C-alpha cells in the first residue's frame, strides 16, 4: 500500500499572531514555526496503515525552504520519502490553488492508494485543501475521519464525525482522508530516524516539474482575502457573589435589563 501525507508548516500556536495590513496575511517572518497538529495525526495514520498492510509512506508539502523542517519531522516519525513543492508562483495561493498544485505534484510523484491530510490547518482553519485534492484528482474522499475501520484490496471503510453524530462510510481506493485529532496519538520521532532525516536529500519540484499552470495559482488564484483583522477584545465579565438563590435573581434581572431574555 502506497500512502502519501500532505503536511503544512504553520506559525507556532503558542505565538500570538500579528497581521500585515498590506498583504492581509499573518506575519510569519521571524516567527517560530511548527507542523500543523492534525497533519501529524495524518502521518501516524499512514504509518499504521503500512505497518498493517505493507508499503511505504511519503510526505509532501507546498512551501519555502523552511518547510523542509516539517518534512524532516515526518521522515523522523517513519515516512520513507519526502517532497517539497516550491515555486514563487505558489505564494499567496488560496485553498483551490493549493489543492490544485498539490494534486499536480501527487500525480507527478506516482500513484497512491491513500492520501491523508489533517482535517484543517490551524493557521486558517479552512479545511478545504484535502477535499480539494480529491476533487482535482477525481477520486473518493472521506472527511473528518475519527477511525479507520477496515481496508480491503479495493475499499477503505472509516468512521467520520458529522454534525448529526458519527457515520461509517465505505469508499473505493484510491481515497483522500482528512484526519481528526481523535483518530490516534502521533508517535514521537526516534533518535535514529531523526539523524537519518537530517541527512536526507529532499527533492524540490516547481510548477514546470509537476505540470501546474502558474496562471491558476498564487495571486492568480480564484479567490483572495479582502480583509483580515483582529477582533475587538471582549469586555471583562461581572462576577456575582452570594447565595445561589440570590445569584440567580441578580443574573436573571441583568439578563432582562439587557433584553437577552
């Protein structure tokens, strides 16, 4: 079984994001970076699949030279190969442009039975790239996967989270899965694999190499952020003290005064 996992490098979630008013984007220069956490669940899912069914895991990202750090993390967890999609033309791509570029890269790398993504990246929380890859490739998809139930030669069955509860879905291979945090607990890299990952040569691909049309990505993407801003801080709440009955009366009175009830 050949498995590919898409990883995205994002600003560290312990850092308060700052916005560039000129570009309408989060400032990443000089900011500590990390792998989007849901993508690590995807890597773990891929490794478990090949441990059970054989094959190998490859990791792929679209980004700059610094993104190799995240690819090396995937290698240190156990992935066999890593690929970087790197081209100035991809800068400022929207979700459609990103999924288009990644799909082209996947087609140029080879054929895969399962393609895994995190359910969303924690920098923009769109959750659109995984499904977009499936659409670009014209293959099955199961989103918000919380459990991989079974895999046969031709199908994969997974449990997914939905607004109505949980669903069990069977899809034909090849298939794209987007992974929930509840799917697994990502393993820690081993020292041996970390050393190997640090020495590994990571091939780079540009638009020409994967056959992507520069007129469809980056600033030419079909959508753009019109405005991005930090929400106004919330006012501090009021703490009501006293006996339970007294607190309830005061709370109801305040809700009535503010016409909430």
